[in-house]
C-alpha cells in the first residue's frame, strides 16, 4: 500500500518529466498521471483521517 508521501513524490516526478517533454501529447500524459497520483494521495489521506477519528472515538468510549 502506498503512503501519501509516496503518491505526492510520484506526482512531483510526473510534473518534472512533463517539463522535459518536447511534444504536447507526451507532457499531457505526464500531467494526467500527476493528477492521478495527487488524487490517490488525497484519497489515502482522507482514509487515514477517518481511521484516526474512528480510533479516537473507540478510545474515548473505553475511557468513560
């Protein structure tokens, strides 16, 4: 399973590769890949936030 940081790093790499392409069709593909990696990072981050919130809720119930 990929981490948020890994997805962000891959998005940055795709954006860097896009700047090095001479044909618009190629850099367009790299930009699309970067957007996909960023979407995956956001989804992963959202899932982690929900998991932490659930863990806190369970912990709070146990301490009552």
